[in-house]
């Protein structure tokens, strides 16, 4: 499945609204900009979607009151803690920053994700 690049305007917005916080690590996830705290992704882009990881309470609020969609990167693959935030929130930079802060706070409270050690490469003796 070929994914589309995020529009440049969305990538610029992502760069502008991700919290300027020493705990935040910006890196790519599947070729898209993403933001992590303690090894846990809390925000990112996927094609035309700006996605946030939120608490259950905030996800319900975002979906019921703000019109957010569940984040489904591939058919049948719902990322259960993530929502694709609606355009009207993205159009209001202050609102987008508030929701990103909520997302950061939620992910920061999760257990630290420890990287799994890489398996050593094996060579076939000849």
C-alpha cells in the first residue's frame, strides 16, 4: 500500500505546534513527522491526518464534541488511543497547541517505553 506524503502546510503546522519541551523527541514514524515522550508517540502525521494520542476521556470529548475520527492508518487497523483531529481545530493554532499539550501530558504519564535490544546478526559458517 502506497501512502501519500503529508501536505507541506500540515507538516509546517506540526512543526509549529508541537510543544517546545525538553522531554519531547521529534523523529519520523513510517516516514512522517512524529513526536515522542519517554519513547511513547503522542502526536504525528499520516497522509492528510494529524493524529494525537489521548486519554479515553479526551478521546470521547474530541470525537463527540469536536468531530474527530478514530485513527485508522489501514483498513481494519484502528489505533485505539489515537484520533485524527478535525480541520477546525487545526485552523485554530491555539486550540491545536492546547490539544497537543493534553496529548503530551497523557503520554508522559504512561510507562517509559524501553527499546528492545537488537538481535545479533548470525552468519552461516561455510
